[in-house]
């Protein structure tokens, strides 16, 4: 994001944008890009805000939802091919 040039690499606003980008990418089934954005957002938020902050929990939840959606998709395609 252009915010990195304005605020710096590890600013909470950068993390918020990366989190939102990760959620949007998840919705359009761009899982790898979504995971990359969410992992970076999580790293920044943990570093800057601390592990117990609500924004860290939000990003952790978004990352978990992406991983769960991916797992369910793998299981579904495995079940379809074994029938």
C-alpha cells in the first residue's frame, strides 16, 4: 500500500489496510495473496499493538477463517474425487 511510504512499514494503518485487503482477496478466492496480506497484517499488529490487542484478534480470526475455508475446500474436492 502507498501508506507504507507515508506512515512507514510497521504502522497500524498499514496493518489495517493489509487486513482489509486480505479479507477482500479471500472473498474473490485469491487464497495465497489473502494469506500473505493477513500474515503481514498480523505480524505488524502483534509487533506494534501487542498480542492481546483486539486488532490482533481480528486478524488472527480472519486468517483462521481463510485456513478453515481452504481446509473445507480440500476436503470437499477429496470427497468428490473418491466417489
